[in-house]
C-alpha cells in the first residue's frame, strides 16, 4: 500500500487535488481514532482530524518523498492534539480524561461487527473498561502506548512523530506499560 | 538479581526488543526462580494483549467529504506545471 500512497502524494504535489481524496480515505480512520483516543470526544476528534488533513494538504511540498508518509501525517496530528489539550481549561481537561463516556457507545457499536450476538455484551464491557483505562493515562504515556500497540509504529518512528529522543520514548513506554499493568492486572 | 529494579528493567527491554542473548538468558534464569517476577512479566505481556484487543474506531461517514470541501482551491500556477 505504501507505493500507492507515494504515487498519490506525488500527484497531489503536482497539483491534483482529487488524488488527495484517496489519501484522506486511506488514513481517515487511523487519524480519527488517534485524535479520538487522545482527546476523548467525538467533536474534537473530528475537528482536529480534519485539520490534520488540511494542514497536510497545505504543506504537502514540505513532505520529503523519501520518508514515510504516515509518520509525517501522525506528527501533524499529534502536534495539533497537544496544542488542543494545552488550550483546554484545567477542569474540562480532567473531566474529559477520566470520564470519556462519550465514546463508550461508539466503541460498542464498532466492536459488534465481527462478533456473535451472545459474545457481544461480555466483550463490550471488557473493551470499554480497557479503553477507559487507556484514556485515563497521562497524555504523554497514552500517546506512546497507542502509537506502539494500536498503530504499530516502531519506537524509532514514534520518536520521529513526537519529536522526542528515542530514550524518552522508551522511558515513557516503560512507565505507560507499568501504569496500565496496575490498572488491568485484575481483569 | 534485584527484582524491583534490574529484573523489571530487563523485562521492559525485552518487550522493546532491546536485549542481547546474554541478558535474555539472565532474565530467563531469574524468572524460573522468582515467582513474583514471573507474575509481573505475565501481567505486562497480558496488558499489551488487552490493549491490542480494543476495537478500532471508525471516522464518521462524511469525514473525507468534509475534509475535501474545506481544502483551499487548487492553484492555477501549480496546475500548469504538469
């Protein structure tokens, strides 16, 4: 799939706006999910997710074709997310972090796709519980855990996306795993 | 081996694929004789599996359309470069 994206990006650089639609279609769910899990609500995820693609489009000429496009795109998304979190009022921020109830019904709907009816209820509850525990991690741990285990980037790629040294990525992933272990050990 | 620091550090390095053979052996030998660390290691690996088991979240149906509508118009000067 990498070559397809590479070609599309070249077309966009040549001024073909319609080629960008394919890029959006290909990455929309990943970027939306990343924003959603970082921000904890649908409205902001949609807003920041769309803004990510618009920034990517506007700045497409600064993308180096020799690099991985997804890393570049996630970097834009991550910067916008961090910016949004910083601008929040402290009370609102805490509220969104702990509760995150907005998403629970949606997770359940999505989980339903490939499950048998009798498995549904039990599966939903566990998934919602885990999702809530991930959402409760401090953002700096949550981002590395998500990028590593849900979006499957390498540690080196994560260091590029977040623009932090590899050693810092490792420290955060260690602490993130320990924090989650404590929250999930009784599941 | 000091369980609270060294062994746990080795576990995380293992999970990041950072252990050389010698260190891996050291960890394995320790896990065989230390039940607390065995449990800790198991919990860490299980945590990762649980995280990976959470469902994917889909963007709203009209997401891509909205992005495309919000893009700035194509620049003529760029177009003529084809």
